[in-house]
């Protein structure tokens, strides 16, 4: 990609900021939902929805970022491993959820520091939860979730529960919805607009339980604005995401496997364009 001459050094725009930005570019199959369209319903089998339960999970996020500045390619990797406990309770006619970060035993890349992970230990959030996975606004109950790592962990929790179709999940159900979410990661405001296609594939066994296998394919657009070292920049890009989710027959979320690839372009106000490509893989496994 050709770049125009710049009056400032571009080395400041390194993998630290841009990989942190990209961690926030793609979420899981949860989050705010709008425009749900039912495509195919089978009315012959009981449906699965979320139910009161307590469970512990371990999650991992691993990614690779490539960016090119003035013809020079630089790469960086990031990783995050965390453990959390989720308690879903019946609250009047609805459900409530409490999510607690038990530990973050591994964090690397994207400018993270070990003390940030220690500061998040024991942080709890509470929110409302619909039987089909719609979360209300997260409210921090205790602990600290400040800083860039806190922002990213909060985003992971906002996307924790996968969407289920209206009326509940059962084999043969397919639906499409749209998602638009805005977040601030590392001081960069990012908006993600996605079109998602979901399908409840079949009954299977996952984590030793009878479970529904749900797949989601998302195509999304990214836009963002930010600044670094006094230089304004904009971000635009596209991505594609594949997710396999598992819901136990008694309404317990059992985990997911996700793969995501995105390509973005950062345009700096001094006339520099920086292409960025990210690949990312997430897993979430139930422990107890």
C-alpha cells in the first residue's frame, strides 16, 4: 500500500495500541441485539432457555496482529486467560446474573501488565438476564475494572451469553439478526455493525452433558476514531466470525469456540495509511 510522505515519525503507531484496539473489534455471539427475523421454526419439540444455575468457567483469547507502516511489516501477539464464576438467579418474573472474575492467570501483549490482572481479581458485575440471553446494563458490584484491560474484560462479560431465538432453542431453528455496539478500548471509540446468521444444529454431548449445538456466522463492519501522541486517526474495516456454542438441556451455558479474522485501515491525519490484519481465537469451557 502506498503512503504519502509524513512530517512525523510513524514508529509511535506500534502494535501496542493497534492490537489493543483490535481486541475490542470483535466480540462473541452475545451483546445487544436488534432486528431479529425468524426464518424457520419447528413446533414439535420442547425448547431450551436459560435457567437459574451457578457455574465456573475458564476462557482464553489469543490473537495475532500484522500491520504495515511505510513498507515495513510488524507483527504482535496477545493472549488472555481468565477464570470466572457465573450465578443466575430467579428475580421476580425475570432472571438476574452475577459474574465474578476469579483470576486472570495469563495476560500478555497489547501493553498489558501483570498488576492490571491482579487488580481485576474478585471484580463482580450484576445485571438482568432474559431467558433468551438478553443482558441488561452491567453494574459493578465490587472490585475494580478500570484501565484498558478492565475495559476488555467488561466487554467479554457483556458478550458472555449467546443469543437464543425468541421462544427458546431447539434443533432446526434458524434466524438472522443485526448487532450494533459501540465501545471505548484504550481511548479509541469503536463501532461494530454485524449481520449474524444463527442455527440450532442438533442435540449433541458437550462437557459430559446433553446439549444443543448452536452455530453463528457474522459479517461485520468496523469504524473508529482515536488519537495517539497528539495525532488523530480514523479506523475502518471488515471482518468475519464463526462461533460454535453449546447450551445444556437444563438451560446451563456450556461454552463456545470462536474464530475471527478482520482487516482494517488506520488513516492518520498526517497522510499515513496503516493496514492491519488480525486473527483471533477464543474458547470458553465450563469447569463445574
